[in-house]
């Protein structure tokens, strides 16, 4: 596999190797990809936690009788249109 890096990124990779933390550029790239995957997992977990909190808030509102009854497709479409606005 061949990849192209900007001169700035190439210099950063070389600096990591020269620091002695990595033996070669491949190790730097592998570590960066692992970090990216970990970061994506962390962001996904944050989104799920936020969604859970929003669901809990909605359930609390329903338990307090603050829900909106939807009795037709037209009512549902109107609700979604209000949300979009």
C-alpha cells in the first residue's frame, strides 16, 4: 500500500520516529489509526449516553403527563414539521 502525505504530516511522522518513540513510519501510522479508532468509539459512546439521557427526559415528561397524543398520520407529519422548523 502506498499513501501520500503532505510535507507537514510527513515531517510530523519523521519527528515521531526521530524522537525514539517509534522504530519507523509504519509504527507511527499504525498507532495513529489505533488512536483514531479509539476516538471514534469514544464519540459513539458519548452519543449513546446523550441519547439515553434524552430518552430518560422524555420518559419523565410522559410520566408527568406532558406527552402529546398522536392519533393520525397527519398529526405525526405536523409534529415532525414543527420539529424541523
